[in-house]
C-alpha cells in the first residue's frame, strides 16, 4: 500500500444535517486524519429570496439566518470553503488536486467538465430518486465517464447496467462513538429514536 499523500477535493451542494452530508464529512475527516490534503467546497450560503422577505414583512417573523455550514464539517476548519458564487464550480475556484469527487448528481456534470489538473474525476453516489429529482437527468450522470463509487450492491448493479462502467462499493459505517449512550446537553430523559414514514 502506498504512503503517498494525496490532494483530494470534494464538491458538495448545500451540506445540511442529512445522513449523506455526514458520510461526506466522515470520509473527508478520515482522509485528513490520515495525512491527505483534503478540501471540501460547497455552494454559497443562500440569501433570503424576495418571497421570504415579503413573508417576513407580512408575518412579522424574521427570516431565519442560514447557518454557515453543517456542524459535521466543523472539524475541517478552513478546509471547508464556500464557492465564491452560486452555480457550477469553475476551475478557477478550485485548487489543483490528485482526485476530485462529485457528491451529488448536480455536481457530477460540472466535475466532468473540469480540466485534468483538478484531479481524477470520481462520482460518490450514495442514493438517487429523492422527491423532486429529475430521474432521467440523474441517470444521465451515470454515463459521464466518471469513476463511480456507491454504497451498496443494488446501486452498483443499476449504475453498471446503465453505464457499462465498473462501479466500486464502499460501506457507509456508523460511528459507534456517535451512537453510544451518553449524557447529552440538548435534552434530558431516555434516548429517543425517530422513524420516517411515507405512503408513497
């Protein structure tokens, strides 16, 4: 196994509190802990829309300020950065690297268009088909020629059938320290689990 330290860039959308954002942060932090030069770039913080401003004026409730970043990325410090402007990442916005990783279907095509100096182009696809996603457009990203990594055998089979490319699988592990029983300052009482349900 090589001891070479790599320059790795992750391109995200708007990292929030989703499980997918946590996985990206976990991998970025693990790579950083192993001595690699890791950077994560995300879209700028959204400014309130005209509609939100009008609603705030009518209701008297101020628009909630956007958080600078998901707390999952706090450990990265200044290695987590916002792109200077909204929209696809441009070559001038990014450092040269050995590997560049698209982390969402909307980031795959812009990454595919970047020059080779930005790194070997990888697509880390954790899932697809969330409400509002244009499925045909999402599936087109599977055929961009990026080196695809996904999180389970079912997704691997779908992407390989659509693209003809070899897809690698990595597991998304649960951090046992995160899930351990402990006292938590934000609430009292017994541990509580929540579940999401849909009739669709």
